[in-house]
């Protein structure tokens, strides 16, 4: 899926339970960034039992960062350099 998105010029964020050794290698498969959905270390049983909750929270955090970045780009485009003021 990531490769197809990249071929279409779309950025790809992978959300995973945890980020392990070698995770950076997913970039070769078309993933631009990755993040863990777990807020803290916990047992596998708890992680699986609350997976939906954690995925929802991680998705919201990721989208808030995307929106923050978009606002920063908009703001930067409307501000004049300090030497012009």
C-alpha cells in the first residue's frame, strides 16, 4: 500500500504498536514516517485489549501535527523577513 501511495505522490505515515530495531528500513518501502501507538510500556494483553483506543489517539495526534505543519507553512508564507519590517 505504501508503494502505491508513493507512486501517486502521497505521503505515508505508518502507525504501529511499537517501533523496533530496523524500523527505519520501512522508508525503502515507501513509508515517510512511522510512530508507535502505545503511550507507555505495557503487557501484550493490555496493548491488544486497548489497541483500538491507542490507534484512535495516535491517529488524532498525527493529524494534529499535520494540521500544525500546514498552519506553519501558511504563516511562513504570509510573513515578511524581519529586515523588511
